């Protein structure tokens, strides 16, 4: 049976539309406000790749970006140039270019540099310079770049230890970056501020070896050196405004709130902070008055108002923020509603739409459930199911990448397509996910895979208790670390899944480490508690390839040929090992790196997954497709 013949998945039936319609058109996925102007770069997934437009918030005008947009792109304040990595193979290794939107020639901003990975990019408010956090074999370096190409790049900070996300102050005299020199080898950052003119360290804010501090943003006012940071002295994220020159700090401890309270933005003129309280995965937007200490919850519709992305060029995919005049600009998405922008009127609190959500076929909302893992830790599970009270055809349990990412209440065409086909869909925020506190985020350190498997078992128990997750019709899926989780589930929970659908999966830590880009190597030394050479037993236990002998269900690996996060050689090794053990495995390749971002590619992948699930339910092997095609 082809994917198009899946019950409930094609034109008509109760839905009245084909699931493929979910992958048509353009889908906004990221929103990047510009400092120094009331503009933003809106990034979209389109059928043929990633595109975008510069949005002028004053007029609503949109200027199309004339080239394919890189995920880490940034827009200049005048709206005339984007800065992004030139990376023709998708390997995430290349050179930063400045590309005029009027069609002029691109400028290489780092001529003569070796190839590098970008782990931070911030354009100055005056539009003349930018700071970029670049990573190569020598370490992590913060560079000041002249966007006109008139001056050579200048080094502001460098370290062999992890350092991420450099940003500039409003007047360009200071830069801040998250660093780990105070605790090398441990991913608990401190906020370090350096003098741009001479590169000297002005101050470093740390709350001790157990409590990370992250920079969020400088004051938008010229001459104001204060920095909004996020601290974890209590074990949970809380906002703080810190002056690196005087040393003064103003913490908002918010002891009455349980869980993380993320610092999104601040409006110094009115001493207001914009915060996001995450409770059991559900978002609640707050404002905090630094002067009075009062905190107010905003009455807003349910949805996600920010999405962290702590392993890429920018720390947020989208985040609600203040416009330059203090207007509250809310970026929002929901499982059944794509990303859009609304504003809250400052006089009467009314909401008005600034960028409307694109039209998509009707979808299902998801419920947030908390389940108790083996050690009593409560983990969060998003659950969606087809309409009606009847039985489902099966269940898809999805895992996010990262591992320090999180599934938020945002639109996902693949999730809705599974529901269209009659399946329940659940997404698990396992140990390692962000926005659930420090202990939860670090809960997998040194024992990669163990706590996560405990969390999967808890999720499966909850789903079965609610009539879902029959092992004969339950499938695991995910990309990157989610692909790792998918393969690990097949090997360590072989009786619980009917198959695994793994995208760009990490299958063998030992082989993968040598082929990873240097930014990822540093992170995984911390997570694994060593390298393949220094901790071979730990690395082996954490690798899905070590468990292939136990696998009883088919596995599909969808892998990029130029991936430097989950390199291709280790995927091939896993497929070969599973095949040699008598397993049913299908390894398929695409031209690109760690992502195949176009909706056309996503539609093809969804079709393949539906086809594979139908084959499994019909008792047919997946590896036969390798010879059939």
C-alpha cells in the first residue's frame, strides 16, 4: 500500500483534505528582531528550501530575501543586508557572508580564515559591525567584523573552552559572551563582558560552580552598560539585571513561582522585564516591574511564546519581545496554528495581529501531561489524537533533537499528518530537555541514554493506561538526538516498539566523535564525561550500535551525506551492524548536512514514513525497499 492510500491520509474522508496539503506553500518558523530598528527577519520553510523576508514593523512592508536563507541568518538595521554562513554543502562549516538584498555581490567577512562553525552572530545597532562566535580546531573565538569589508576582523576573546553567543552593547563598546573558563569541561556557563576597543575582560558574572549564568541582551540605550542575564542560583532560571562596570545586580528571585522563568527581554525606560514562566511545558507570559518587584501574568491565548535553540547560531528560534517603543510584541504558535505575530496595546491591553498565521488545514490541539519516571522525576508529554472516541491505528512517540532542546506547543505538519492518518502522536520532553530546571537538563550527564530510557518507559506506561501505545503498533521517531533516542529504544526496549524512524541519527558515539565539528565535540565531552579514548565503556553503553543484537523491529535511517553533527560513516556502520545481526534496516541518503529543510523534502520523508508503517502493519520488511527501488 502506498503512502497516499493510508486511511484518513488522502483527499477526502472525514478530513476533506490530503495530508500533503500540510506541506504546501510557505511556513514561517523563525522570527529574528533587529536591534536599532523596528524590523525583523522572518524565516520560512518553503517547498524548495529555506526563504525569508525582511519585515518593517512600522509599515508592514515585506522585502523578499533574494537568496536561500541560512538558519542562522541575521538582518542589518536598515533592512538592506543579511549576514549568514556561506555553506554550499550543508555541512555547517564555511564563511560568513554579507549579502545585499538589492542583488549586489556577497562579501566574505572573514577572507583568509580557515573554515569554521558559527555559534553566535549579532549585528550592531548602527549596522556597521557585527560580532561572531566562531569555532574551529583551535577553539572558540569572538570576532568583531566590519560589514562593509573596510577593516580586517579583530579578535575580542578566545578560549579552548566552550564559549557561545557573543553580543554587542547598544553603543558597540562592550561585548558579552557565555564562557566556561571558570569551570573547564563543564557546561555551566558564566557571562563574560569584554571591552571592544582593547579586548580586555571587564567582568565575569558567575554564581558558583553549580549555577550557570547566561547573557540575554544589553540595554538598548547608548551609554547604558547593563546586561539582562539569566541565573540558576535556585536550580531554576530567573532573570537578573547586571552592571558589569559597577558590579551592581538586581535579581528577580520570584520564589512563589515553581519551575523556570526565562528572561526574554527588558524595557529599561519603564524598568520592565518580559518573562516566560514554563510550568509543565505550558507557557505563561509575565511582566515584572524591577522598581516595585511586582509580577503580572498576561491574559493571553494558549500557545508557545518562545522556542529555545541552545545549540545553534541564535539561542532562540523565536521569542516574544518589546518593540523599541515598549509595545509588547508576541510571537506565538500552537500545535494546530503556525507561527504568527500579535501585539498587545499599551493602553487597553487589546491584542492585534501584525503577521497573521498562514492558512493550513484544520488540525488538533495537544494536551500536556506529566508522568512519573522511575526515580520519581516528572517528565512532560504532549499528546494528540485523532477526532472521535474510537481506537487509533497506532501511536507515534517522537523525540526532539539536542539534547538541550525542548518540544513546545508549536505547529508541526508531520505531527498533524500522523493524526490525519489515524495515529495518536506523542512528543516526550525527556531528561536533558531545557525549561525544566538545571537538574532535569543535566540529568543525563555521564550516563547518556539511561535516564532518557527511564523516561520513555514512563511515557509508554501512561499512554498504555490511556488506551494507546500497543507495542505492535507503536513507532518511535525523531531527528538528531531524537534519532539517537529512536535507535536506542529499539535496542534497549525491543518489546515496546514496532519500528523506528530515525532522521540524521547519532548511532555510534565512538565513530561519530572523530567526524563531528569542533563545537559539537566540546559539548559531547561534557555530556559523555569524556571522549571515546578516555571513557570507552561509557561511550559504548550509550551507543545504539552496541545494542543491535537485541533489536527486533525494523529501523529506517534517513541521513545527510555532509553531516558534521551526526556524520555519515557512523550511520552506515549501524546499518551494517544491524544487518549483520539479522535485523531489518533501511538506510537512505539525501544530499545535504544535518537538515533537509524544505517542505518538499519533509513531504517526501513523511510519505516514506507512512509507507514504512503500512508495510510493518502488513508484515512486510523494510529492507526489501532497497532492492525494489
